[in-house]
């Protein structure tokens, strides 16, 4: 689901392998909901040192990418895929991937996309358990806000619980609450979260 940490993990993989030099190229591409092949090609092209005029056709761009990648061991990271992507159209050949021992890692919210992309391995990212969630929330809130009133820690735990273990929610709400040093503000935040939670699946 959104906010569970898929992009954060992919960025960590990107940074780790950029340092390791295990691949000739590490390419991070943001795909997003409105699939735009030219945008994907532009992001890959930028890493390969290729640029095209806006009107350059997709197949010409794909051919240029293919030529640049055909003898390189690459790690291609595709973030936030909402529908299946034809890699060959982009210029990424499945044959070349096997021969060069290149790898493709992608994030998606959809099992169907995993099927279309013929994923060899699927890893489901779960939300944090209650203890992990509380620990992350406390990091973002800071002790000053938590110790402003004896009842705040208990309310704060309930606020964290309302985030349902979702890292993005815990971080965003934790940062917001770090400046709240009044019990009523904490109680209001809890009430607001409890009221609005029913509006989301």
C-alpha cells in the first residue's frame, strides 16, 4: 500500500549499489501513475549520457538505449509502477539482461503488475508492528513534546496506533506533533485521527 516504504527501500538499494560498484550502471527511474514511456526513456538516457529532442520517436530512443546497454551490467530500479511496462519498447532487452547478468527491481502496489512484469521474486512489504511503530513515532516527536504533560505519552501511543503501522503516516504525524506541547492539542489530534480514519480503507 501507499506509504509503507517501497520508495524508501528502493532508494536505499540505489545508494548501496551506487557505492558498491557491483554494476556498471545503477539507474533509478520514477514511473508513477500516468505511464509515460518517453519520460522513462529520458531518465534512463540521462544516466547513459543520451538526450533526444522532444519529437524523437519512442522506437528510436529505445534503439539508442539498447545499443548503450547491450554490453553493460546494469541495475535498473523502477519505482511506483501502476501498470505493466513493455521493457523492450523502452530499449531494455530481456536477452541482454540475462547475458550481462543485469537486474531489474521495481515497486508496485499491484500483484497484477508483478504478473505482467514476470517478476522472479516478490517481496510484500508489511506495515510496522506496534512496538516498531511506537519507536518510529517517538523518534519523530522528540522527548520534549512527550514530556510536556504526564498524560501525553498515553495519548501519544493512541495517536501512533491510529497510524496503523504505516511509516509515512507515523513520520508525518510525528513531525507535526513534535511542536505540540499541550495535552489538549494531543487530545484534539487523536480525536481528529479517530474521526477521519473511517473515511479511508
